[in-house]
């Protein structure tokens, strides 16, 4: 008899507590509006409200941050340090509300204050801290480290300007300055008291100390100061809040009063301007020598600050330096931070006066290296004159590492001087260069690829000799993406359906999505699935129209390729197919084919002329196709400008078909392919990168496969590849290339696309023409499958159901177990 009143009392108490919390949150927002923004509600604009809301959310995160740091300090924990030149973290407000479980509370509170949460979310600038997959992967890993309650710090650069905002003007990519910080960053805590000094240039001198040991002193020409700018990284549904620590460069002395008084006004602030350049812009154009110099300086700057900081944290407990690898694991995200090998040796040998062998053992056991590319041109090298002038002491250390290492190689492989030449850290052919991937491989205890195929090819190709000598050092950790941002946050309709159908455990254990397979043939579930997908497509169609003026039909097949524009990713293969399909429709307007909307997105590096020309070809095709009434709107082409994380929230949930068509053996992994799969898109792709594992997980029947394998690509090149033969033997291909050369997609300009056409027909380094016929045939299978709505929906469901392997939680768990030896540390925050 007493159970009902007790239940009612509990419910009433919970409701009352929610009211109290909701009112408290409203109060905090208004307080931050007044005390931080210096605005009162009657005059505050939407951005003021966004800032006040963000600060109020941050306050709750900082309570968890303090609890996390206190726990880590009190316990003897091992910390994972992720060193990356990029962290493409995306907008933070929505993600932090999700991780804190506060979205409903914030929505209600802002409504009570006369504000629309969705409007405020749209205001947020995307942090310009990354460019593409490498930086987004790093951000996903920070999310998973916090979710899995692993003590962790992300280390990188606090770029004042991102790579660029992309606009399309008259069909061409135009780069605009990414001023993401112009109105402030509410998530950032600047710590001027936490800074480290970094030297450049100068000279070294050697001496023998009292114990007869050789000591080297480096006297830099100039120094800069790296100031820590921290951002909290909140874990989903836990109290763990870790750190992303980014370094901002400043002058050691920003103003020379003596110069100013002497009338040298510009010289008085010159040092400040030069020093701040280091963290000014993400990825300067490194075509000119000055750009190369700045890029190397950026890499050393953030690596040195990060390692100095790591040692500072280590010293807080007065622990013997020999325990460094037991307390910290530092992961090098690609070759950008690989100078860390030389810098940690310098800090241990020159600053801490450790014997070389002891320092080398500690360095190798502390550092690990992730390789992200098989493209030889993407494996960073630095010319010796540049390296010598900028980092003279580090070059000496690299020479010594190389001398000792090559002695080991000669002992292991006597008489094999060709192998010695191949494995040297210094490339002696032509202009002598430091091979940074070799340095990272020799100076770490683990080297991992990022997909099963990539890791095998890594051992067979660019690092073959090292894998033979150190087989125990090489392993695979297939990439993953966070389901919180790329499913829960970006696709709330699907997230709700998953909650209702299989429960909510999938958000933290993505393998539970496998339970969806039981509903793959359920007609009622199909109806709900298709409705969500159409709603997502309608939302993307509205954004496309707003951004480009192009009207697209949400009932058409949305065929999407969004990624960095690059020849090996082969957006031009997709473009050639569109031209061939367009020609078919022109010749036969009544052709029975599935209506298609081809959507492209991605940025071309400012100095990459061929990639920019590929964008111009796509926009030229769109201009012709979208305005041709004879095809009756059954074919649309869109280049969606400024693709980034924020726009990705709309794109990934709306895709029917995901284009992953890189030349086999060239894409290390890909993570966009995983985001599409997770949201129910089907993949058309080659056996490249993680596509191999995606096909294995989804099932061959739920994947559209075409193209040469990596082995066949190499065999074709060895035998002598002649692209002209494919043009001669394929009428559709020849017709498509002819239309381009005649100026059909360049307003009659026959010269515009000549570099691209010459590249394809004379060399075709990424075998676009060799794969064309099979790609066209595979696209016909796509069109046929699209006609059967029930079967397509089943395939879509199965792709989501089998995407569990591609969670970043799984990837981070593997790093923790197999490379870092780090463990969960529970954070308890009784009262936020």
C-alpha cells in the first residue's frame, strides 16, 4: 500500500531537483552573460548568449577537470600523451552538452531565457586546429581516452588561423583567412605562468666534464616562449575530464624599450612578430624555402614544449628519471612530431646529463610512432642545410643515432651496404636529407599502421628493411571514430531509433549495434529507418540550396564523396563517370536509370594546382549538367564548399552511397568511410585502407567492390602501364575525355583542363583510367540495387549493424593494451 506514495514522492523529489538544477543553470548563464561578457539580457546578441552558455557548460567541466587532475596527482598513474600537429576537434558546445548529459537541460534553460539552443549551436566557430583525417582522428582519440577514463594529455599547436575557409568563385577554390578566434574561444584557459623556452639556430660547443664525459652545450641564436592554452576534454557519461594542451608562441621579450627610445620603433616589436609567426597559421605553404623553414620550426616548437612539459609533470613526484617510461607514454601521430626522438635525447643527455645509452633506452621505451601514409612523398624529409641552420644540436644527435644504428645494421647484415644505404637516417642521394620516418622508426618501441592492409604494406614497402630487422616492433591498430559525435550528435533521429530498438548501451559499446541485424528484415523497422534517412537528406538539401543555390531532390540517390582533394583519392574518376552517365541521358532522355545527386566536398592545398583543377572540373560539370533540361533533373552535381566537421554533421547522416575510390595501396585507412558506414551509407570502393575491413564486417553482399587490388596495381606498373590503351579501348572513356578537351565544361576554354588531361592520358600515376570500366560497371550495380527499396534498406541497416569495430573506443583500448600499458583511473565527482 505504501509503494505508490513512495514512488510518487521519489518522482516529485526528482522533478523538484530538476527544477532546482534548471533554475541554477539559467542563473549561471545570466551570471556569465553579465560577469564575463559584460552584457545584460536586454542588449545581448546571440553571440553573447552563446558565450555565456559555453562558459556555464565549461564551469561544470572544470569541476570534473580539477577532480581528474587531483586523482591523477594522488595516484601513481601512467599518462598517455598524444603528440599531433593537428586536432580537428570540431564545435565543442553540442559535444560537451552530450557528454555531460545536459542537452535537454540546456535547451529548456535557454528557452526560458528567450533563446533557441539550435541557433546558438550554429553560431559556434569551428576551431581551426586541423585539416583532415589525421587531425580528426586525434580528436576522436581524445574523446575515447576520456570516455575510457584513461589519464591523457593531447599536445599540439594553438593556431591563430586555421588552414583556410574555402569559397567557390566562378568555379574555382578561393582561400579566405580562417579567423576562428576573432570573437574569442570560451573553451580555452590560457596559462601564461606555464611556459617553456624553445631555441633555434646558433652553435654548439663540446667539452669534457670532471668525470671525463663529453658534454655538449647549445647556444641558440634566438628563443621563443611557448605558452600553454588548455582545453578540457570531457568524457561521455563519466566524470573524467582530460586536457588538450596547445602551445602558443610568444617572444621571450615582446618589447625592447631601448630600441623604442632610440627611435627604432619597428625593431622594438620585431622579435614579437617573428616569434608569434610560429603558431600563426596551420600548415604554411611549404613550396618556398621559407615555408619549409617555418613548418619545421613549428614542429620542433610544439614537440619541445610538450616534452619539456612532460618532464615537468614527471618531476612533480620526485621520481627517479629511470621510471619515465612507467609514468608516461608519448605517441607520435605521423612524422610531424618525429623530431621528438632527437629532442628527448637532447633533454636527457644535455640537460639531465644522463649517459647516452640510458637516455636512448628511456627515449625508445617512452615514444611510439603511428605511420599514416604509404606515399613516399608524404614521408617527411628535411634538407641538411635547413636542418643544420635551424636545429644544429639535433642534427648532431641524429648523426650519432645514425652512426650507432648503422653499426647494428652492419652487424646484423654483414656486407649488405645497399641495405645500410636504404636504412640510413640520412638520405645520401642527391640533396642530402634527414628521413623523419626512419628516425621515428628507429627511436621508438612500437610502429603501427592504421588499417590491416596498410600495416602489411608498410612492412612490405616503405619500412620493409626495418620490419625485417625489428619484426616485434611493428603492429596494426585500425583507426576508429567516436560514435558520440558522428552518430549521437550528428544523427539524433537514428540515435533515438537505436535507443528504442536495442537499448542505449551501444553508445559506449558500439559492438552492441550487431543486435540491429535481427531487425534487418522487419518492415516496420524499415519504415522508421527510411523516414529518418529522408529527413536527414531533406535537411542536407536545404543546406545545399542555401550554400550553392542548387535545388536537389531528397528522393534521389545521394552519392557523396567528401574528403581532401587529391589525385590518389580520385575525385576525377568519379567526375569521369558522371560525364559518361550524363552523355547516356543526353542520348536517351527516357533512359531508365535511378535519379542521382552527386555531392562533393573537400579542400585542395593552396599550392596543389592539380587538386584545384579537379575542383574546377567538378564545378564545371555541375554548371552544365544542372542546367540541362533534357535530362529532366534526374542528375544533379554539387560541390559543397568548406567541408569541415560542422558541415560533416549534416553530410554523413544523409549519404546513401559513400565513395571510397582511392587507388588500392595508397589510402592508409580513411575515417570518413567509417562515419558513413556507421550512419547507414553503403560503400562503393576499392580494396584500400580500412575498406578491406569494412567489407569484411558488412559482408561482401553489402559493399560495392571494384578496381585493381594493391598487388595488381604494382604488377600493372611493373609491366609498364599505358593509359592511352584504356582510352583507345573504351568508347565511353574516350567520349568523356573528349568532351573535357573540347571545353564543354570550361565554357569553351580548351586549355583550362589540359594539365589534368595530359596527366591522365600520358602518365596516370594513380591508375584512374585502368579502373574506369570496372567503376562504371559497379555503379550500374548500385543503380540496380537502389531500385529495390526493401533490399537497399536492409543493406543500409546491416552496414550500421556491423560498424562496431570502427569505434575509436576499440582503437584506444588496443593502444592502451598493446603499446602504452595504460589503465583506467576512475574519477568520482559526488557533487559537480
